C-alpha cells in the first residue's frame, strides 16, 4: 500500500482537504483539482453528508485519484468510508485502532502526530505516512529535528496553515508533501477561484520539488 501512496504522490504530493464540501459540489470541485494535477483528495467527516461526497468522488475519479476521508476518529468510520469506495484514511490524532482498522481493510493510513513519540507510534503500527499536525506549531526547524530521527522512508506531510509562502521552508526541512485546506478550498469559493488556487499551489509544489 505504501507503493500505492507513493504512486499518487509522485505525480503531485499534495492532499486536497475539502472541509465543508457538499455532495452536490463534490464532483465539479474534484474535476477542477484533477485538472490542476491533484491526485489525492480527502473529505473531512465533519463536512455535510461526507460519505455521499466520498462515494460520488470515488465513483468518478477512484481509478485515477486516491480518494478518502479526513478527521476519521473511529473504526466504525473507517468501515463506513471503505464501504463507500474510499481508500484513504486521514486522522488528526494518533489512534492505534483507526490505523489498524485501515490497514486491515487495505486502505492507506495517514494518522496525525504532534510529537516524534506519536510519529514513532504511528510508524510502529504500520501507518503509510504521518500527518504532521498542526503545522502552525511545528516549525520547519522542529520538523528538521523530526526528520533527523524518523525513518527516511516514511513520508511526513505537514498540515495546517500551509500555502505557497511556506512550502519551500518545510520541504527543505524534510517534508514529503502537504495537506492543503483553506489555502485551496473553502465552501464559499467559486469554482473558478478553487481552480485558480489549485493551479497556483500545484505550480508552487512543482517548483519547490525542483529546488
């Protein structure tokens, strides 16, 4: 499964976090993201009717994108996402049971960690990558310290306050990619604005990777 995650991240290592999206908006928004180069999408489970959105996105883009849920807090939610066609489970915390349930269903597990100890726990339980969260309190210099002790093969994805202005600093500190929320998508944005944000952020990421 790590190879599957790497496959999508090799195209563009950015996870689109569509917090607040509705099922009615989901397909058009993800089509715009796909056109900009995004290949990983999560619908946080505190969005309106999130399982319906995940099912719609997975049916239309599941062969070409890694689609799943964010803010996953329980094993029941893992099962619900899997049943709707999701293959990606992202959490804000280090919940061992959620990691294990995701792996048991052959889903990609990206749990959250705010300390190196939590990150090591995630890795020991088989997580495929670690969500470094909240990035606002984990500066690039702190991330560099994490990277010095964590296995180089484990992807670290800072999430929280990431935009085109700070990608490079985190990348040079050892980030493997990023989760993008408010800098990419907000429910009140027009489709044109979302597309423009996606294009700008994808370009920034591509430029950063060449540094």
